[in-house]
C-alpha cells in the first residue's frame, strides 16, 4: 500500500514522527509538517513533544526499524519500486501481537533508564 492508497480518513489520523536531524529542524521543514500534519507531528518544536535522544525508550528505534531493516536489506540493489514494495511488505508482517510485546517492553526499559540514571542500559535487557 502506498501513501496514495491510504484512505483519507486514516491519513487524517496519522502522526508523523520527525527525527532530530538538523536539516529537519529548518523553518521550511516545520512549515511543511504543519501544513501536511497540522497538530499531528512530533519532533523538535513540534506540536507533540518528543524527548530528544531517547532511542532506548522509543519502540520505533528499539524494535521497528531494526526489524524492517533485517527484512529488506537484501533489496539494497533493487529498483526504487522494488525497495518500496519490500518495505511495505515488511511492515505488513508486523502483527498486533508483535507490536504489543514491543510496547510492553517499554515498562522494563523505563525502569532500567531510571536505575541507570539516564545512561545506556540496552546491555542489561538480555
């Protein structure tokens, strides 16, 4: 499914997550996000607060991106269309159960973050 096939009602509810890259903090980038995702994007100075440098507490960072990368990295030499289709297919393999398990993991991660006083704790999870 491409962004063009996503029903308008669903697109109107989507929230865009901005990363912390300096180029993505430009006034022009924020204006585009405000126009396309009014009050529905998170990032530096966005309408939805997002803690800076918190990959250990972010389900997208500690689960989704690594999972998707493992499924699509062999398509690196494919055409743009093939890579896009592979990414979409990979996202479609994430089941509600997988998402729930990853989200439940956030409690343990928050506890470890507090115990470690904000320092890295990923090595303590295994």
